[in-house]
C-alpha cells in the first residue's frame, strides 16, 4: 500500500494558480473550469465594447440530452477491470438469492450486475436458489424472485437450486474430513465465542479439543449426524482452517448443521443436516463452472474462506470479486421491519407502493427500464452506495418523460359550465415531443371538470388561474375561459359549480390548465403515495422506526376524473411496446402508465376491476421541495463546491461504518514490518516538508506550495531525488532557501514535527489512542 501511495504522490502535478499539488484529472478539471470562465468574461467585455447588439436570432432548440450507454458500467471502471482479471471467452455468472423473502431495490443492482455482466460478454447467467435453510423458505418467494428477474428483462440460462447438489456437497464434506480439514464439534455458542477471542476479540484464540479427533472418529460422527442420531445444536461440522489468521472467516467456520424441525421444500424429510452458506456457495459456483462470482462487499472477508475451501478440495476455482451494495435512505429494507409494517396494517402488504421491495416498486408502476437505468447511472464500484430516494425518483421521472403518453386528469373535480360553448371534437397528441406516439380525440363539452385547486373564490395578484372575472387558458380548447360566477354548498362551504364564458378577445392566456369533458371520461380512484417515513433515517428515530411514520404517506382521491384517451392508453400498454414487460408476457396493470398533465405520473393498480379503475402515483412531475435532504439545505449559505460534495459525503458514512467492522478483525492481529515500511519511503513524500520549511521562513502558505511544486518539477527534470538536490539548485529555484534546508529531508523528523492534535508524532498518536479508548469505553 505504501508503494502504491508513493507512486500516486509522484503523479501529482502543480496547480500554478493555487500552488497546490493535485492529481492530473483534478488539474485538468480546474483548467477547463477556468478556461470556461475566462471565455465568458471575454464575451462579456466584447459585448460591452460593441454597444447594443442587433436583435438576436431565434435560439436553437435545446439539444436533447443523450441517453447513457446502457452497457456503460461494463465498459469502464470496476466491472471492466473484473473482466480484465479473468478475460475468459465463455463468461458464466450466477444470481444466488435466498428464497426467504421478497427482493428489494438493492437486489436490483445484483441482478443487473450478474445478468448484465454475462450478457455484455456473450455469456450466460444462472438463477440459483440458495435453499439450504428449510425453516425460512416458502414457495411464494421462489415464484416472486423468478418473476422479478424476468420483469427486469433477464432470462436465466438455467434455474438451479443448491439442494440439487446436496448429495455431492455431502461427499465433499466427507472428503474434507478425510483430508484432516474438518471435524465434528460439540461446543456451544459461548464456548465458540471464547475460542474466537472473547467478547471483544481481545483474548488469544484457540481450538477446542474436538479438533484433535481422528479422521475415523469425525467420519463416524458426521455419518451419525446424517442418520439423525444427534439433536439440533448438539454437534455440528466445522472446517479446520487457520484460527491464527486475522480474518474471522478463517476461524473454523461451520460447514454443516442439524435441522430436523421443518421439511425441505424439495427434498422433504430426506436430510437431517444442511450445509451452511460458507460451505455451499463456493462449491456450487465450482460445480456450475462460474467464471466470475460477483457479490457485495460484505463478503469481502469471505473470499479467503471461499478460495481456501475450493483449493483444499482441489476443485475448479471460480474468481470471486466484490462490489458495493445499493441502499436507499428514507425507507427500510429489512425483512423483519417490513413484516412489522405488514402485521400492524401500516401498509397493505409486501407490495404496498410505499415500500421499496421490487414487487412494491413494480406495483407502483416504476418501469423495469428505469431501474436498470438508475443502476447504470450510479455505476459499480467497491463503495457501498447509499442514495436518497429523490434521486431514484428523478431517474424514474426522466425515463417516463421520454416513454409514456400524456392524458388530462383532475384529482378533485368541480364542474365548470361554459355558457356559450358547443360540443366539439378536439385532437390531442399523446406526446407533444414524439409524434410517433400518435394522437386521440376527446369531446370538448359545454360542461367540463377542472381541478378544485385551479379556482379561487377571491382573486389574488399572485394567483394566475381561474377566479371570478379572471381568464385562464384550457389546454387544447378553442378559447380561454373567463369565470363569471360560482355556487357553494352552504353546509360544507365547498364550491359546487363554476360558470363562465369564452374570452374570445384574449388570444393567449397567461396560464393553461387541464380539463376533462363529460363525454367518454370516467371516474377513478387516485392514490398519491408520499414517503412512508418523515426522515431520511427512520431507524434513528427515538423509540424506533415506527415512531418516524409519515401520517400523510398516502392520500386518496376517490372521485378523480380522467379523459377518454385512457382507454386507448390501456389497450396499447406498455409504452413503449418493447419495454421488456411485453417481451416476456408479464405486463400487468402496472404497465398502464401515463403522465397526467400538470399532476403527476400514474399507473394502474392491481386493485382495479372492470367497474373501478385505481391509479397509483409513480412520481411527481417535479421533485418535491420537501424531499431535499436537510444537508442540501445549505444551498444558500455555502459555496457550490461544498454543496456538490455533501451528497457523496453522506454516501461514505455507511461505507466507513461497514469498513470499521472489517478493520476490527484485521487490526486485532496486525503486525508491522519496519524494514518494508522504510523501503517504501520516497523523497516525493517530503515535498510538503519543503513547503513547511518555507512557511517557517515567513513565506506565505500559498506561495510555498508553488515553490515546492517547482522543486518536484526540477527533480523530475534532472532525475535527482528531491532530497538530493544541491543547495545551489534549491537556491536557484528560490533565494530564500538556506543551507538548513537539508534538515527538512529527514523522514523521522518529518513525522515528529507534526505534533499538533491529530498529528503523526508519537506523542500525538498515543494521545489520540487514549481519547479513542475512552470514547469506546
């Protein structure tokens, strides 16, 4: 790592404007930004010198945003490098879910990565059910997983089960015992924890007495386990790995456990012992000839045990690589927590559109293509990606904008009687931007419905829609309309009817609103789904996530009205017809999607019947102000650079949290090799010490880095290490260098000079260790 760091530092370049040493990419970015700013300033000055300009020509149409290459995440970055690590001709991957619950948005990334990686390289991907825990597996989960994979547009090469290999896995376990690399253990959980270093892992690790049993004894006991001669938890099979290794995944993991309470969904009562994930996963990968075993970073430590087992049994060795999983803020993805929401009837079921299970996202109306686009936009790295829900919704919004038709709909209808109107057919495009979507005809009638929110009983200068004596435009109607009067229900105080006339003198109104005629339209129930929780971190709420529920997470409009074009949209769904769902014959009511102009994007719900249409709001037309993260509210008080860094900073919080758990196991047994550490030292590491030296001479901090950068440049030009440049060479760079500059070129002194809080000196480090230990108790 030190060698890598040295190479990285050697590649730093001088930003001559700021005096900072930065990466080549960062320097290029800054130079482009400055060039753009300079060009804008020149244009401003030239314009001012030229005087008033002639009338500008009509601006060109805004260039349409180019869609991201759907294979971008495989052509560059992490997944590109993974293939380069093993550039085989016939790529074979697998998606191996446990059939113990419904998949959520995080699994969409795993599906896209594994199936997409194989597809991009002309290979195949298995759907393998990891069905080794009969107590938690149900048939409904098997079916739901398969449906979701196909809904996302992927067809498995084969559907397999870990249970297909139960006999073969058993034989492998016996082979491992015969090799002296597995033993039957009778220790309980408390004893195992002590063997692994105790509560905090601070005690010496050791093996139990069972590890010394003979091969014959272990084979006999293991066969007795299979025959049902032991009770659950009485004994289990452990792999004999390396208890001294700093990696917890090498601390003699369990290979087989006894389970006799529940029959297996496929093998019934045939088996009384079941292999663990750590034993099953790598061997099934080997049996199926997986070339690239792609999993999330919580399995990064497991790679060692994965490779150990395959090597020990001398079977084909797949290559495991780990990428960061996908999380969303503002929701819960835990099976246990969602079950609690379902049981307490806070949500309808696991497919409630307010949840982020994939069946819920599907029911809400989110197109599968939008999910894949979201994953592709984020890219794939080793960092855990924690994304605000509003960013996911923004991707959905962009996708729907390009793919679904427009209709007129009002959530809270109130009749508007236009006294001088006559019935007339109006042609409406399904999309003003895409003529290929076609058009449809609706009847404009003397009585139409508008949304209650588009009318006010008293006019206001800041209100631009309908009010007594005020004119508003009606989308695609013959003329604008002026309100003349209205009537109210005395009991409720609600407006029950508005009357008006065409304002034929006004050619173009300031504002246009949607409407629905009385002929061919229908009443629908519209469900407006908002965030289920009030905060971005429901789990942090005092008293638990149930105390963070949003009371307005669902608002229902039972009497909404939609125009006649809905019937054609429903008949032709999904839009576009090659959206994936229709290809696999799985397009349900949720594939009937449209934009309700000025309202939101909607899709049909599975509660719909022939007599009643129920619609779910997919996303709003624009991002709701309330969905901005509180951290991003600094928009008006901090500079742009800081604003742009807030979101990625929050993403890294979860990454750091997970990394701490990994580091704990590593640090417990970490030893340093001083010789190798010193061998990795490089003179370029002392560039900052040159700057610090000049600061002590009274030179400004900004200028010192500029000078230090010139020293580095001189070193690269002459091939002489920075710390070996002569006094004369240093003096030529800047006359303020004196002969004591040689004192700056001392690695040990460099470390000790940084003695401030958080510094690198021995005393500072020891003080910080003391502080951290007090914090940790």
